[in-house]
C-alpha cells in the first residue's frame, strides 16, 4: 500500500511540475508573441521548449536520437535569432516535432523513420490529452467525492446568504451611512475589475492553444511494436521490377534523345552558334530552365523504378553502362538548366523564386549523383533517402542563416543598366519589397546617380524609418536587423564601393 502511495505521489509531483512548466511558458508566450512583431523571441522560445522536453526523464536508449534532433533545433533556432524570416522558425518547429518524436519512440538514424515519426508527432500530442483524461477518470475517486460535497456546501449556505442580502438592502434603505459604505465597496470592486483588465476572447484562445500544444508535446508517447505482432515490412519491398530487356530498350532510346538536347546546348549556350531568327538568348535560356529540371526529376524516378536493389537490371553490365551514361546526361542537363537561368537572371534580374530554383537545381543534381552512387555501390534505397534528406536539411539550414534578400538586392544593383551592367533598368519597387536587407544596395544605387538616384534614396529612407520604428519594440530585434540599423546610422562614412555588408570595410 505504501508503494502505491509513493508511486501516486511521484506521479502527482511530476504532473505538478509539468503543469507549472506549461503555465510558465504560456505566460511567456503571451508576453513575447501575442500581437507582437516577429523577431528573436520565436527561436528562443522554441529552443527553450526543446530544452525542457530534453531535460524530462526518458529512456536512455533514445538520448542519441534526441541529441541529434536537439542539434538541428538549436541550429534552426539560432538562424531565427540571427536573421528571422519564415524558413528558420519553420525549421525550428519541425526540429521540435522531431525531438518530441525521438523522445516518444525509438527512432533509428534512417530518414524514413524520422519522417514517419515526425509526421505522427501531432497525432501523439493530440492523443496525450485523451490519455490523460482517461487516466484522470480512473484516479478521481476521492476527487469525485470532494466535488460532490461542494454543491451540498453551497446549498447549505445559500439560504443564510440570501436572507443576509435582504437584511442588507433594508439596512441601506434605513441607514445612509451603511448605504454609503456599500456604494464605496461596490465602486472599489468595479475599479478592481477594471484594473484587472480581463483578457479578450482571442487572447484566451491563444493561451488555450499554446498550453494544449505544450502539454501534448511533453506528454506525447509512442507505441512500440508488440511481441508476436506482424513482421515488419522490409525497407526495400517493392512490386516486381521491369525486366532487364525493357530497361535496356528504354535507356537506349533515352540516351539518344538526351544526346540531341545536350548537343544543342553545347552548340548554342557554349559554342556561340547563332540562334534562329526572332529568338534571343534570354528567351532560349528562360524557356529551357524549368522543363529541363522536370526532365531530370522524371529521369530520377524512372531510374529508381528500373534499378531496384537486388533486381536483374542492376546486375546487367550493359544496363549499368547505359544508366550511368543517362544519369551523366541528366546531370549535364541540370547544369545546363542552371546556366540558362543564370543567363536569364543577368538580364532580367534576380528574385527569390529564381534563387529557390538555383537551390532546387543543385539538389536535383546532387540527387542524380546520389542515385549513380547507390547503383554503383548497390546500396539500399533507404540509404539513398538518408543521403538526400541530409543534403536537403543542410541546404535548408544554410538558407535559413544566409541573408538571401540582401544578396538579391546587391546582385540586381551590380548588374542593372544604371550601374553599367548588362541588365534591365533597376526595379526599385521589388528592392523595397525585399525589406531592410536591401538597404545597402539601395544606398549604393543612390550614390550611382542617374534618373533613379532620388527614387532609390527615398526608398532607402522609407526602409530605414521602418527598420528603426520596428526596432523600438525589443521583440522585433534580430542580429541582422540590429547590424543593419547600425550600418544605416554610420552610412555617411561609407563609399559606394565599400558598401557591401553591415560591418564591411570602410
């Protein structure tokens, strides 16, 4: 009996600590986020929630996976503090979900297991609330008796309180002193309620959502496979693969068709051959960039379908030679697509979507090389998924830290017609839409002179005013915004050639 009481006391103490943590972080979230601008607090808050989750007792065997998830979470949260944006907070939230998944169940280091566990994390968070409700129903015998006593107590005191209220009203009518005292008491009560400033309904909903998310995050549990259950499905279990003869015929035709496109690119993009009448190099480059990327993705899917691990086509020498040649042509086409986009960007400027296209082309090219590595080394498809997932995560984290908007603005100013470059006239409206990161480029454009100098200076002034106005709220601060604000204040000491980055050479 004493052991049961000790176990119950430990459960109650753990639940009390968890509830206190939820209340504390909910109050902190209200102070930092409710109707406040986005800035460093989101990264710090998610990292704090992850540290609390990591510090909670859990199976020692899962600590390795939890450390890996916590490292990703820390990198993403650091990027949110460094420069903000939308990508870094998203990665931080995904890192928090991965950390919860690693704590809830045993996760291997394979990307497929991580993706499945992270996708199931919201369902586990939701099920935690229902599980705790069932647990509460089983353990609330004494609480139910205590709750049943409350109505009886209220009923016992209702009649005396009601009669006392009647007598108080009569005394107020009969005695002005008592009436003044009651009025002062009621006025003080109304003033106290006004002073409390009871929250509006949306704020209460915000509290409930944050508290429920934190409670589910820290109480989520996983389901381990039961002994005697169905055997696990092999990672590389697939339907029957195409015969080697079909793969040979397809690869032979594909190689010939791709060779035509490769030769055309070699002649027109690098060989300098004249294009047909009415066609410019910019239109040639723009039309081919995205279709070639789609072609490479389709080729990757077909390669994985033809060359599954352990299938006859993977061991056929001619098929292996043809698939390596085809993959090499696909890598060359991906590079050609990136080069086409580069030529187009030099004329028509750089945008966020075009930067994303460059990044995506690099990932596609890496994926094609990884497929060739998988076929050459005869690895499993899950190894291929691990390599590509690690590359994608590394690229996303790098993009979260990289001040992309500033790079876009500097590129467009450097290649614009006003600066003597080969590009079109500078699109000042787009540069202003990029936000504070475009301030250095706009200042440099204003110093170039010309027709757009005054408009660039005015746009830079508007961005600088918006930056300083936003930083009046400490919650909107990030390291990059602070550095840009200091650079703007020191703008008079800089020259156009030296204006590159905040803190750069003077």
